[in-house]
């Protein structure tokens, strides 16, 4: 066999031309990055398991089994039961509980079963059934902010210490007869329907806050929620208290009857008597904006034998009601807050009596200008161990001298008593032989230079002393002459301000005088 040189069989120098590179298209990019595609397929498979639509039952059963095994290989939490997964989720810290809602639909439902406390802002969430289905195990529910009709075209926002709401922009101003909340409250029957639905679905409810409910709505709560222990009721009246009286296990109760400028409601001796006869297990009672007299307080003292804390906030009690406190034999804490008066005509001392078990007396933001009034308060509280007076108006040395009747005081705290002098304070302290803790803050008429040797020796015998009576005395010596501490203000250059913060800030707060003896800490 011969070879012809004109027709070669192979060429060792044969060259191959390279193909020209073209830019990647979206299809190439999608096929090379299949991770999003796998996630989408996984979601579709999960949905098909929940709603299967096969044509053949046997094929669908085999297919579902295969898909379930595939999903388990991807999501190991599917092997855990709902009860076990709930126990695991409940052990997580609060900062990690909220993101668990976003994991999947199953975790969303399970996390809702762990929620115990909720503040409702929209009443439609209750009527639609979303609250019940989403959070079936609620124990603490606040409905106050959801009981208002919010205008959509208003830019005026009203903030109260309890609730906040939008009000109509047509309001011209505040007045004595201006009750803006009554104009925006939901209808009573609407609130009652919501309470009935809530009580029927949350039998383990322990705490409830609501405004504008009627007797029927509260009766449904009392019948269904036998474990209800804490109730806060706004815009309350005597008729509503008939429903509260059915809550036999109620221990903490706050009644708000009248708030100037917001809403008006009447709580009198009739309602207090009904309350006392029905809620005999009360431990803490707060009466805000409520009326009444000696008869109502006496009924509470006689029927509620377990009552330990009683709070009066901006009350409208009639004269002579203070004598009824003597019937509260187990009362340990008595608090007055934002009261324009306490009892202008308390009566004779022999009718006042005293609370034998009382340990703590609080007077906060009250008018204490009437000496006879304050003297009656201290007479009723003569067995008290702690006295705390904060930001009260009219408490001068003559009025404060009546506190010397309380000979068992171990803790005395005075803050914002601008009329009390050093001599007035000393006249009371020398009668407190058991005093151990003393706090004096922001009482500008009490001076360091006026402290007598007798008062200094009394200070040295205390276990704890916080002494900051005058704001000017907190001024560091290096700031004298700069204008700091005087009325008005003064501008500083940047360098002066930095020096003030670095050199004198700690000395400003280290003026608190603490004395610890070897006997106590």
C-alpha cells in the first residue's frame, strides 16, 4: 500500500480556531445559581403537602411520603411535635422570640400560643376573631386604647398617662365641660360584645383593662374568667360595679370614675358598698376620681378583710370620710396622689381612730395647706413606719409639726418640700427615736449652715442618710462665680463646656451624703 504525497491522511500542524466568548444571559445566570430555585421548589412542595390534589390515591400517597421524607431531610424541626417545639421556643430569651414569627407558618402559629400579654389598639381585631385565633392563651389584655373611634382626618394627638388617641381637629379649646373621650368612645354594646367574645375564648384571663363597659359585659367576664385577679376599669359608675361584684376572686382593682376634661362618671357610696360585699378578697384597691363618704369606706373596711393597700387619686370624697379608715384593720399601705384636698372637716380625734397594721404612708403631689387636715391624716397613721412626702404644696414647718405624733417612724423621705425649714425638720426628727433612714432632697429652705449640733449627732446615728436639701449646695466650688445655679441661663464657649463636663460633673452628683454604721448596711 502506497501513500500519495498530494493527499495527506493527517496533518500534525492542524490548528483549531477558538470560539468567540459571548456575554452571559439571564437564563445562564439563573441556571448556574439554582439556590433560589431550590427554595421556591421547597415552598411549593410544602404547600402541596398541606393541600394535595392528586388524581390517583395510591400514587399521591407514595408521592406525599417521598416529599415528606425530602422535607424532613431539609427541615429537621418537622420531626418535633408541637408540644416539644413549644417548650423549646419558650426557653428562648425575649430578644429572640419576635424573629421566630418569620421562620415559617408553623412557627408563626406556635409563637402566638406563647404570647400571654397583649395591648389591643384596634377593636376590629377582636370583632373579626383575629385576636382569638392568633393568640389563644392570653392572660393579660389591655383594651383601653382600642375602645376609641379614631378620626382619620385629624392631626391632633392626645396623650394621657393611661391612653393616647387622636381627637377631632374641630375642638376649639379646653374647658370645664369638655369631655373629649365621651365623644370618641365606642358604643357600650360594641364593647360588651367584644368582652363576651374575649371571655369565651380566654377562660384563663387574669388581668383586664377596659373603658366604657357596662354591667352585662363585665358579668360575662366574671362568669367565664373565674381566675380573673386584676381589673382596671375606666369611666366606671355604680351600675357597672354590680358586674364587678360577681368577680369573686378579684384581688387588685383600679376604678377611675371622673377625669376632668376627658369623661365624667359617678362612683358613690352605693357602688362602694356593692363592691365591698362582692369582692371580699381584695388586696389592693385604687379609687381615682371617685366620690363617696364615711359609709362607703367603712363598708370596704368591714367586708374586705384582706385589703392591704389603699390608694386615693384626685378623689371627691365628702367631709368626714377619713374616719372610715380605722375599720381597715389589716391595711399596710395608704397612698394619696394628686389630691386637691384630703378631708377638710375630719371631725374630733376620738372619732378618727387609727389603722393598727399600717406601715407605709405616701403623700405625692397633694395640696397640704390645711393644718387640721394634715393633722388628722397623721393621727390615723400614727402607727406608720415609713413616711414618704413628694412634691406636695403647702407643707410648711407648722403643718409638718403634726407628724411628730408618729413615734414609730423608721424611714422618712422628703422631696420637693420648698416651705419646710431646718428648724421645722429638727422639731420632728428629735421625736423619732427609732429613725434609721432619712432622705431630704430639693427642700430649698433647709440649709447646711443651719444644722445644729443636736441634729448632726442624730445624723451620725442613722444607718442611711441622703442629704441634698438645696439645689444650690450641689454647685461645685470651682463653678462659683460662673453664673451656674442662678435663675436664667448663661452661654459657655465650647472649651468651657467640655471642662465643666469633665472636671465637675462627678462632683455634682457625689454630694449625696451616705452614712453607714457598723450596725446596719
